[in-house]
C-alpha cells in the first residue's frame, strides 16, 4: 500500500543536540499525526495536526503541518536518552478510516 | 479512560500450526479496530480493519483472517502459519470518524 516518505531514515546524534525530521507525500492530507515507538512496544501518539500551517508543541517536541498539506515536520530540542526510538508520521483524509504511515525515522543517541 | 490490551505478548509457533491473537478495548464503544504487522526494523503494514461487529475489511491477501465477535474484541487468526508470518502484530483503535489511532502493546510472533 501507499507509504509516506520520511527522512532521514536514521539519525545518530549526541545527547543535547536538536533533531529535525520530515515527512512528504504525493497527495494532500487533512490530518497529520506523529508517533514514537520504543523498542518492543506499540507506537504512542506524540502530536496531532489538523490545519495547514499549524505549529504544535508537546514539551520539547514541535511539529508543523505543511502549507501545501503534502508534508509535515517534527523537531526535538535538546535530545535526551529516552528520545531513542522510531518516529512515524501518518496522514489521513476525512471520511477515510485508514491512516497512511511513513517509513519511519530511527533515532539513536551516541553516548 | 480507554485502554487496549493484546495477548499473548509473545508467541513461538511451528510452521503449519494455527494462530489466534486477541485484542480488546476498554472504556469506549463502537470503536474502529485495526490489525497491523511490523517486520523487524520496518514500517507498519495494515492487515485488517473493522468499523463494527462482523464487519472486516482486508488490506493484504494472505493466509490470515480477522474477526470481530464483540464490539470491543478483535481477533487475528490463521489456520496454518508460514515462516513469513513472523513479526510484531499491533492492534489499534480509534473513535469513529476521528483520525487518531491508539495502539496496543503488541504481540511478538516467531514462526519456526
């Protein structure tokens, strides 16, 4: 099935660094969601975006709904060890029961 | 508050054996329910979703099936497992007509 393109595929950073990742689609979405998955666990919702241009924060996390409605961005400031995991974006349109998921960005923190 | 349960948490099964994974949701009514599979280091693949009791939509043709015998119960089954069925199986729910999906803890299936 269709998947959104996430980049980068993986990131290796040092603790305290800022992180940026993005998600792009060939088609528009009405809603963008960002999830984080810890190893061996189910994804957990981080941020939900419902309006083009919207900028939403959740603690050190900030996500933006792209103006074109074909992309979204997630930033993490001052990374800490518990930020390690896989980050997934997901898009959805009204009336569609299904989410379209991104390919994921794996974040690793180098000691 | 709503909670979602999956069991078993881990399962090791021989090739050709049957499978039954269960997912239940508490604290909500008439949820949409979803089964996903995740191969090691990969993304999420939607297998089935259900908008109501007895209503199942299949996304990927395979030897798996799903059933929804009760409003908040979703079951994933197979009559004969294949090696390629190994993976991490995730159940999710959402409020009808609302986009956000909430995931369960997952079941790690290893087929030997």
